C-alpha cells in the first residue's frame, strides 16, 4: 500500500524512468526469478500509471501575458 | 665652415615641421596589415602597418583605441584614418592612428565575434553550464513575438505532441530599439516564477542580421545565461547562429524544432510504455521458459538415473565378489584337502607293516639258514669223522692178521716183501695176530700165473 | 528438518545451482553409493522446490497479466 | 567387537574394497588355512554389511521416488 | 606328552610340512625300522591333526554360510 | 654278558646285518666247528633280538592304527 | 700222556686232520706194523676225541635250539 501511494506521487518522468530501469535490469538478466516477478509486478503497475498519465488530458489552455502582467487566453487561430 | 654644421635635433625639428605642415599628411586614409602589435600596459597600442613592399611604425593612443569594436591582431588587414608625424627622439616618422576597423568585414560581425569570444572566455558557453531540458515538461514558456509564424509554429507543435502540456506566451519585441530590454525583461519575468515554467523557448523567425541582432546583444545573452529555467533558443533559420544560441541550454534550428525539443510526443510515449511492457513480459516469459527447460533438462539427466544404476551395478559387483569369495575360499580349502589327502595316501603306502613283514621274513629265513647251515656243518663234520673212522678201521693192522696174515721180517727187522729178498737158510721172524714165530727158509718157490708153485 | 528449512530459504537460483551441482556430481559418476543416494535425495527435493517456485512465479505472472488485461489486451501467448 | 564397530563405520565402497582385498588374498592362494577361514569370515561379514547398505540405499530410493511421485507432473512440455 | 602339545600349536601348514617331510623320509626308504615306526606314528598324529583342522574349518564354513544364509536373497533383478 | 648288553643296543638293522654275516660265514663252511657253534649261538641270540624288536614294533603299529581308527572318515570328496 | 694232553688242546678240525693223516699213512701201508698199530691206536684216540667234540657241539645245539624254542613261535609264515 505504501508503495502504491508512492507510485501515485511519481511524475510521469519518474515513473517512466523507474519503468525503464526495471526493464533494463530485467533484460540484463541478473535478476533472480523471485525478484524478477516482483519487478515485473512493479513494472506493470508503473506502465499502467504512465499510461494513465499520458491519456489523462487535463483541461488546458494556451495563455499569453498581457501588458498588465495578467495571463489571458491566447488563441492562435485568430491570428490566421 | 664649422658653423655650417647642423645639430641632429635641429635637423629632426626641421623635418618634423615640414611634415606637420603638409595638409595631405594631416588626414591619411591607409589600408595595410598589422604586425608587431603590442598593447602597452598603459593603454597605448604600438604596431607596424605593412604591405608587401613597405612598412610604417604606428601608434594608437588609448584615447582613440578605447572606441575600437574589435581587438587588433597581427596579420589582420585594417582600414586606418590617422596623421603622419615624426617622433623626434628616434628620428622616425610614424602614423598616429585616430580610427581603425577591420578591412573586408563589417563592424557588426566584428562586434558579434568579439562578444562571442568574450562570453566564451567567461565560460558562458561551456557544456557543464548548460541545464538539462526536462524530458516531460508540464509548462512551457514561449518568449517571442505574439504575432507571426514563429509563435504559431511553436504553440501548434507543442499542442500536437503533448496535449497535456501548458503553454504561456510571453510576448516581446524581437527587433528594434526596444527589443533587447523587452526580451531580457521577459526572461527575468519567467524566472520570477521559476517553479511554474519547466522550460523556456526564446526566439523568433528568420530575418537579416540586423533584424536578428537583438539576439546577439550581450544583455540578452546574459539574461539567458542567468535564467534558472532551462532555455531552448530558436532564432531565425537553421543557418543563422546568434550569441543567444551559444548561451542557451539547447539550440533549436527553427521554432518548430524548439517545440519538438521542448516536449515529447504522447504517441511516442504510449508506444514507449507499451514497448516497455512488451519487453518486461518478454523477459519474464523467456526467463520462465528458460528455467523450465533447464529444470526439465536437469530432471531428465542421467544423474537421476545414476543411483538406481549404481545400486544395480553394486549389486552385481557384490554378487560377483561374494561368489569369488566363496569359490576362492573353497578352492583354498580344497587344495589343502587334496594336498592332505595325497599326503595321507603317501603316508599310508609307507605303512610299516610290509616292512615289518619283510623284516620278519628275512629274520625267519636267516634263522632257518642259520639252523640249516649249522646242522649242515655238524653233519659234515660227523660224516667226515665217520669216514675217517671207517678208513681207520679198514687199515686196522690187527684186523688183517686176524684173517691169517703174517708179516715176515729178516734178521735185520726188515719186512720181507719178495722171494728174492731171502735165501735158503735165512732166519726170519713171522708176526701173527697174537705174537711172533721164528722160522728158517727151507724152500723158495716162485708163484706162477695159475697160482701153482714152481720150485726154484 | 533443519535441512528442509534451509532449502526453503533458498532462492530459485540458489536451488537451481545446487541442483545443477548435484547433477554434475552425479553425472561425473564417481560418487560413493551412500553419497549418491543423498545427492539423489537432495536433487529430488531441489527439483521439487524449483518446480514449485517456478510454478508459483508463472501463476503470479498470469495473475499480473490478467490484471493488466483489464486495461489492455496484452497476452503473452497470443503474441507468438 | 571393536572390529564390528569399525566395520559399521565403513562406507559401502570401503567395505567393498576390503572385501576385494580379502578375495584377492584368498585367490593368490598362499593363505594358511586358519588365516583363510578368518579371511572368509571377515569377507562374509563385509559382504553382509555391503548387502545391508545396498538394501538400505534401495529402500531410501524407493522412499524418495514415492515422495517425489506425489508432485510429479510438472512438465513444461505438457503445457504446450 | 610334551610332543603332543607342541603339535597342537602347529598351524595346518606347519603340520602339513612336517607330515610331508616324514612321508618323504619314509618314501626315500633309508629309515631304520624303529625310526620308521616312530615317523609313521608322528605322521599319523600329524595327519590326524591336519584332518581335525580341515574338519574344523569346514564346520566353521558351514556355520558362516548359515549365518549368511539368513539375509541372502536380496536380488535387485527380482524387483523388476 | 658284556656282549648281551651290546646286542641290546643294536638297531634291528644292525642286528639283522650281524645275523646275516653269521649265516654267510656258516654257509661258506670254513668255520671251525667250535667257532661255528659260537656263531650259531650269537646268530640265535640276534634272531631272538630281531624277533623281539619286530614284535615290539608290531604292537606299536596296532596301537597307532587303533588310535587312528577313531577319527578316520573325514573326506571332502564325499560331500560332493 | 704228554701226547694225550696235547690232544685235548686240539680243535675238532685239527684232530680230524691228524686222524686223516694217520689213516693216510696206514693206507699207504709202508708203516711197519708196530708203527701202524701205534698209529692206529692214535687214530682211535683222535676219533674218540672228535666224537666227543661232536657230541658236545650237538648238545650245545640242542640247548640253543631249546632256548630259542621258548620264544619261538614268532613266525610270520604261520600267521598266514
């Protein structure tokens, strides 16, 4: 459980890095079988996490700083 | 005559006055190559200007050389404005340089090169000074003109690649007198919110060197360098390189390129994740299969049959050994038995009974022989004795006379054996069995063959 | 019993290595009878142990894959 | 008695070697009769010992095989 | 009597050797009768001794074989 | 008398030889009668001596045979 | 008389020889009768002497045989 939470706090980048490390370790082949299945488990969890992070598109806008120093939406289409 | 001689000083002054008063020599435009350049510690520059055939000593005082946009170097071709005069103490004429600029290249280039060199010397371009561009930024600051293709390219590219990344445009003038300060201010503004921005893109679209010049200004370069937020530069086109490009943490060839460098592609990332999953699963599967095969191979090796075979083999060995033990022991005992039996037979043939019998026979025979030979001996003796006695009896003289015989003796006592031994009238004695008769020879007759007598 | 415990504490790789050593020794063939049966016994136990561990890992993997499957039809067998 | 004990401590191979030595001595033929019966006696004891050891080992083997039999059918081939 | 004792201490082979010497001497035939009878007497005694020793060894052998017989029929082939 | 003792010390063979010599001398016949009877006397004594020795030897023989007879029939061949 | 004594000292053979000589002399016949008678007389004495010696020997023989006879019946032939 503690681990799961820790996973949730990871950035996408950290999760990817962890995942990649796990893959690399497993591929290098020096991991004992029982450890490997643990890593595998972790890797699968991380992959799920990364997937979620990638596909979860938050509400987002492009902003521009106006002359008053405030951010306002920036719509690039208008310029065309 | 002696008074006609000039002093050196007088001559030199004369020559100097002549030259100084020549209006052509007051304003000289000269093209030549720098050599023997020496920047004196007090600020003046001493140098020689030469061409292929001639050279001239020159000096540029610090009051003049402080305005130089470039730093003179030996071998450099230069355009010079100055005046010619004489330096009395050495009696040499020389060129006093007022202005100097490199021959062939413009002053802007010179300034670019010199700023580049200066900042480089300061270490602003060093790789270890560069900040790492985050691989997965959440928020990108775009410092450029809010109008034009550059901002559009950047924003659309980022939205396409990473829909989840925030974009904030920090609008600036990218050319004109306000440009430098506007850019510097925007960078500093972003840095005031350095937690917000993961990366900054600073740049503009393509243009002339003069249009891009703001990005060659030292202030802009230093602002980029000082930024704690990683900066990607994207100025002009691929061929244009500005000081900002050198000092930025990452240089992009175009604004679009900057956007691509700033954010990852979501599709690629998803692919990457699923590739990782695939590799993970592959590794696990391979491992499990490999181990299964290894385990299976191990379980089916000869080794697991070995103990059974070993037992069987040992059984046989033991049986053989036991047989051999029994056989060899029996052989040993039998050998001894046979030897014993043989000896016993030999001993029994040596049974002394035969010998005893033989000895007894022999003894008996000898005894018999002894008896016989003794008896023989005795008998022989007895017989011999008897023979002798018989013979003695035969010759018993008394026995002969008993039959009527007598023995005649002459007077000499000799036995008369023939008629020829006597004469008539001889006296003879006749011995008879039981005594003597005395007689006289009266007749002698010879006996004839018929037993008759014949008178002689 | 002490030995059994010791075996339980082995990792899969250690158990495999032990098993392999035993196999090698037995295959070399110069093993005394009593030693051979001991080795055989150990080998059988280790083989059993390895088998269990491997089965266990395989089950875990199937379980993880199924979990994963909810979000993505990733099936190790089907990829072949 | 001391000898008996000593025999008990022999390995199968050692006992076999001793037995073989005795057989060799008997086969070489110069053994005095009384010595021969002693050798024979020793040989028989050793052969009995070897026999016991073999029986023992075989029983162990049967036992191990039975134990093994319970879990046997892990066979990667069958899974295919 | 002293002689008898001495005979009892002889090994079978020593007795056999003595017996053989006696037989050889007797066979060579130069032995005086009284000596011969003595030799013969000795020979007979030795022969008796050897006989006893052989009988004794054979009895022991039967005894050992009987002892052995109790455990005999262990045969790996029969199990097949 | 001195002679008698000397006779007692003779072996059977010596006595027989003496006897034979006497017989030969007597048979050759050159022995004076009185000498012959002496020889005869000696011969007879020797014969008696030999006789006694033989009797003695035969008695021993019987004794030995009796002794032997008690244990006789050990014969390894009969076992076959 | 002197002669008589002398005769007693003669052996049987010597006496016989003398007797034979006398017989021979007498047979040759050249002996004067008186001498012959004397010889004859001597011959008679000698023959008597020989006779006595023979008788003596015979007695001794009988005696010896009798002595022998006491132990006689050791006769290996008779045993058959």
